């Protein structure tokens, strides 16, 4: 039985039903498509090109670098594609916490999903779980987090991406809790 907020959240991520219904699934599909569009357009931005040049030095892998014919290991593909998704600031916005959830969730899930050959249904399920975590955390910290100088896309997004990744990997509650703990301790993003 969960005894604290992290364990409660981890248990929900691991055990929540995977059938979200047509409205949630449809909106998740649109969010993923919108994020892919942002990545394609953002791939031409100088910051996205700079990140791709950097990760090119870190080896080749199985995952697509959107907007190119190049591939990279999953963590570096997620980094490069996330940079492209957020480069032009056309990505979605979650108002309560002032974050851009899909720019973090979609690149992480596409890279991990491609590496693990996950189904589209599992990817959408993980997206919905990660989004739910970001929205709930955004409501908890509200705009005071943002007004104190934190860039919520980095702080809330790291935890949400960890939640989504744990869900995609079908981790149990204990391992999901470890995943959330690591992400929470490493989440960062100051607006300076």
C-alpha cells in the first residue's frame, strides 16, 4: 500500500487502466502529430542543428532524428528531437504549471518506443499517463513555481517523461517509483 505521494503516483502510473476511451486517445493522437510537425519545422532552427551536431559525436543508434536521415541512440534522439520540438515555441502549453508537455513527452516516447518497437497504442497510453502527471504536478505547484524562476517544461517535464517512459516500459510500481525519484532529483530548468 502506498505511503507517500511518490509511491501513490508510481502505483497509479503502473496500474491505471490502459483503455482511455476515444476522446483521450484522439486528443493524444493529435498532440503527437502536432509535436511531430513542431519537430519537423524546428529541425531547421540553429539550436536544433547545433544539438544534432553535438549528438552526432556520441555514436549512432536506432532512433530517428526527425527532419533528417540520421539516427542516434534513444537518449540523444530524444534530446535532439525535444530541442527541435520546442525551438520555435509553437508547441502546446499546459496552463496550470506553465509547461510545454508534448515537447518533452513525445520525443522521449518516440525514441524509447522506436528502440523497443512499441506499438502506437502503447505509445499513446504512455503519453496520456505522462501528460496526466505533468498536469497534476502543474496544478500542485501552480504558477508560483514558474514565477520563482523555474522553467516548468524542464522540471515538470522531466518527471512527466520519466512517468511516461516507465509506463511504456510497463514497469511495476516499485521500479516506477525509482524512476520518478531519479527524475525528480535530476529535474532542472531555470528561466535565466
